[in-house]
């Protein structure tokens, strides 16, 4: 299985009048999501489905990526919301193991911890996933240490070659 792990793109800063759940992407964030979507669309192996956290900024990121990839609407999965642990992620991803490639869109630090766990990195706080960053892992099962890192980049890195 290829697991594409995408952190939501740049979003509005949290303010008292706007609940965290409702924060939307900024213009910069929309641009980051489009860059990632175009990059993924150009790959030989692409996700068969896109899963997203229910938070607005993650859903917007996933929709923009899907549009650039010219694929269907992302599936909202509650297990991808803030606070996800590697164990919760694996349980939520289990029904999708039959697919060759899946993209998940979520939040930091949860995604960085998941990447580190799947790679078998036991020390430290996880892998840094900048806003809009993409990580691709390859694995044959969803257990700690089973993954191989195939790719990791931020939108700024890809914009240089876009």
C-alpha cells in the first residue's frame, strides 16, 4: 500500500470569534493545495481515494487536491480529526487496505507522529510536516516500523519546479 499523507495547507489564524474547527484556507493555502494536487496528478502511481479530516481547512485542502487530480469528492473520516493517534489511524485505515494507494489529509502533530511510528522512529516527537506538506510511505501492513519513506516535500519545494 502507498499511503500519501498530506497536512492541510495554510489556514486562517485562530481567533476568539472563529472556532478552530471552522478555520478556512488562506489564499496561500489554496495555492499550496493546488501545487500539491498538480504534483500528485503527475505521478505514475496516484491515490485511488482521498480521505480527509472533518475540519474545514483539511476538507478544503483535500477538495482542491482532488480537483487538480481530476478525481471524485474526498471522503470525510472522523478518525483524521485533531487528536488522532497512530493506533486510531490504523484502525480507521484498515477498510482501505485493499486499495493500492490512499491519500489522507489531516493535522500536525498527529500526522508527523503517525509517519514516525510507521517508519519505526521511536525517539523524538515525530516528523515535521509543514503546512501543505506531503509524505508518501510504502508498506505491506499497518504496523509500527513497517513503512519505507518514498517521498517528503513541502509545497514551497515543489513550487520551484512547478
